[in-house]
C-alpha cells in the first residue's frame, strides 16, 4: 500500500514533440464539462484543438497532475513556472518556442505562430 | 464457499450481522478471514465492539479474523498523497497546493474509494498477507450497484479516452493505465462463480424482494452469476403467539412463497431474534442457529426501565409545518430504516393541511411509488387522490441524460461544430456526470419557488451526506478555480449564489428541519448519531427524530414481544437522551404501508395530537 502511483513510468517519452503544445494550469477536469458550471473557455480550447488536428497538426495538451514529465522536459516552461507560478499558466508552445503565457491563444494567434516558425 | 463473498441488500436488513456471522464462522474453521466494509456509514466496529478503522485490524477473541473499514475520506487523502508525491519534488509548493485542492473534488473521492476496494480483489497470491476468505460487507444497495457498475463504465471511458481526445473526466486517476488493468482484473474476479459469491440479505417484504430482484438484474447485466439469498427476520413460532406478530408472520409467509417462485437461487432463512446481535459470543450463537439449525436459546431480558424520559411539551406539527416562509424537510438515516415511509407520512399530512407540498427522493433505490400506492415519475407531478401533493423521483441516470441533452443543446446554440459536440457527448458519458446531474436537480428543487413545503426522502446515509455536503464542497471548488473567462465567472457567481442559498436554508431551523429516522436499536442509533454529528460539522442540527417499527405497548403480550418491546423502550429513552429533540414514533403495523389512506391515518396519529408533559 506504500507504493507511489507510477505516473512517470507511463509517459510516452519517445514520441516526437507536437507542433503545438499547451501546458495547462492545474485543474480538476480539463474538458470544462465537469463542475457546477461549464467552462466555455475550455470548450473553446477543445474546439480549437480539434480544428488544428483536422488540419493534420499534432497538438498536445499537458496536465500538471497527469503529465508532469512533459513540464519537466521543457526547461523554459519550468523556468517560467518556477518564477511566475500560477500567473505563467497556461503556456502555449509552438515548434518548441513559447508563444503565449497566462492565457489560451486564439486559433489565429496559433496559425500566425505556425507560419512564422515555418519561415 | 468461494474466496470472495459480497453481502448485498437494502440497508437495515441485517447485512452486516450476517456478514459478521459468516466471518466468525469461517475464522472458527481455521480459515484466515478478512471482513471489509466499503459502507461510508459502517458499523463493523459496533458489531465487534472494538475500534477497527481504516486498516486491517485483528479481532479480539477470534483467531484468524481480521476486519477493515474503508473510510472514503481517508482513502481520498491516501490516494491524493500517493498521486502527489512525485509532484511535490518537482513543482513549487503553491502549485502543489492548488493541485491537491483541486483533487479534493467528489470525482477523486469516487476514484479513491473504488481504488481501495479493488485492492482487495487483486491481492498477490501466496504471500503472508493473503486470506482464505475475504468478505465484503458492501454499502447499501443503490450505492453498491453504482460502485459495482463503475468497473464496466470506467473500462469504457478509459478506452475511449485513450483513443479520443486524450482527456477524460477521471483526470484525478493519474495512473490510468495502471488502474485500468486493476479494475478489469477486479471485474473478472467478480464474474468467476468459483471465486466470488454474492449473498443478498432480504426481508420477506414487498420492497425488499423488489429491491433484490432489481439489484440481481443489474449485476446479471454485468455477467455476474453466482447468487445466494438469506431471508432474514422470520418470526419464530414463539413470536407468533401475539396477534400483531401473527398477522406479520402471515404476511411473511405470502412473501416467502413469492421469493420461492421469483428468485430462483439457493436460499436460507434466518429467524428474528428476541434480542439483538452484538459481540463475538452473540455472533457465534447466531452462527449455530443459522448454520446448525439450533433454536434461539436466549430470550433476553432487559431491566424494564420504569423511568422512561417524559416527553416534553411540544407539537410535532410545529416542527414540520411551514410558518411564514416555506419549509424544507430532510429525512436522513441509514437505508431501509423507513425514511421513505416517514417522508410520505409527513408530506401527506402537510398536503392534507392544505400546504402545497412537493415530495422528492434522490435515492436511486427509492420506492416512493410503492408507499404512496401511485406511480411516481422523474418530474414533479400531482399525486392522484390528494390535492396539494406533488411527487418526483430523481433518478441519477435519467437526470444525467437530461443534463447531457441540455448541455449539448447549449453547445449547438453557441455554434460549436458537430465534431466538438461529438467529443463533448463522449466526455459526458462518465460516472461523474450522474453525480453532477443528481446534484444539479437537488439544487434546482431545493431553491424552486411555488411550494409551501418540500420534503426530501434522502438517499441512504453515506450517500446522503455526500450529496448534502456537496454544496459546501462545490463552493470551495469555485473559490480555487484559478482561470475563468468573464462568461464563466458570471455563471460561477450565479451558481455560488444558489449554493449559498441552499446551505443557508439547511442551517436555518426557521426554513428547514432535518429528521433522523432510525429503528430503536443500538446500531441504527449510533449510525444516526454519527450522521447527525457529521451534519453538525457543516452547521446543520437535527430538528426531530423518527423511531420506526415501535411495538405498541398494548401488543407486548408474550415473552417474545415483551423482550423486544423492552429492548425498544431502553433504546427509545436513549434516543431522547442523545438527540435532545422531539421524537415521532411510527408504530409497527400488521401490514405494510402502501396507500394514501394508511399514510393519512398515521400522519393524524403522529402530527395531529399535542404531546403533553405527563
């Protein structure tokens, strides 16, 4: 009964990094559907992810509780987290570069970051 | 018998006593035996007369016997500790704290209690810690079924989550992959007839039979096959020398015949005892009666307490009737003690006084329609035959469906694309949605305008407490919600205001009353007392107590009935002493309550008279 839950062992460490990575603030339920009221911001985010995925972009979303390894892998993200704590999150990373902190991006912001990075 | 034995059945039928009787018997045969309860209102400690708690504890005086009470709160704390250990090392403490707070929601509590429960079905073999027999004294039926349904539902949502958007409502279950295999193994073990037996304890009564049939039906859908029945509380020949008990025995015979024809499983009867079962000696005695067919050697004699506490001068009707504002009544207590009957009597009485009354149940195993003698649906509807009375049964599954439809309709209206709506629909197929939807309904009716009285026939104790504590929990959750859009913040404010209103109402004796229902017996009193204390912690005090199945003094005519009546008198005095609030007695009747007329008559006898200091 003393063992810890081996979350670190389950992380798919070798998967190629996604083009768009979103690091969430700690939350009970990332869908926005749980809880006494719906969270439209999170529903908007889910919709954006589906749109981007439909364009064959790889999008990953990380929870601090269930994907701590993803945070720890990214030194810049961890630096921000340690400095600004809650204010830093959510953090959006496009092609390994931080593009937005403290709020979720719009789809246009993500698109322009993707285009900028491609050039 | 198999290695794993589950005791199931409506609360109050003697499930724990029978589970303990089996445990003591197996331990006596030299089998290393563990009895585990997953009931949030466990009374194993009362039956064994020793503290047990949230760890495997050896039982004094019974070699080979061990017991454990799974405390859902403790299980949740342990689960969070285990899940958070790696994060504590890696992240700033402020964030760890937020994560921990957010893991303290009701979803995590469900996951954690279930997680603990499956640990015992998934024990490593051939170790020093293994047991020959593990007996589960499970939670009351409605809750039990939900608990046992979870593996199937979760396996499903975990599968979908791993192929779908990668998100799932069981987010707090950090070790999803690990947990999935554990839950699947647990369910596999429950399905094997050579490893697991489900023993249903029931009374020879309509409601108990119906409940057992329903419960077995649900389990059969989960491919569980190995059932046995124990029919408890059969009045012995010496008990039937009295007219009231003779009438009840007649009633029992009819129901025994019904059980024989409608429940084709191995079955065994257990006699109604003159006294009560407490302590190891008493369990051994019951074991000899049950397994070896000995007759009850003991007609217990109690010191007849002449100095029974005098009833204070009050009118029970003043406690339940609305004054200037509307009155909300909650009937709390262990499942099966008569909450439904007590709430029906009260609601019928209020309606007959002319108050526009809404009678509601939130118990998935409720039998409101049976007692009223009319069908009750999941939306409030007038009760035929009694003006001013409306009734509804909040079925968590139906509520979840409605909730889902409403949320998806809202999403469409906001112009979300079908692909997003499809994902939302999948996410909403989770056990948490049911919990949330039932709660949403509870709030809706607790704050609904237009009623002079609202009567809640609440769910069995553990579940009730969780449901009633939810408003408080959710307000806390909203306080820690860190990121919210303007839109969400506004919605949260409205929600918070509604919760605040409900909590305020529950705490205010001018607006509401909590009635604790119990049998005048040791264990039910202790359970009700614990439940009252837990509610006291959130600022809610009991308004009255209801004692059910009280043998009328004029019926105590034979040694058997006198012994039972004396036992009751002792406990009626104890109830008054402990709770220090007015007591409403419901008499033991020669037949079951299942019509408006009977309810009206009983209401008149309870609320229609002024109790005067003697």
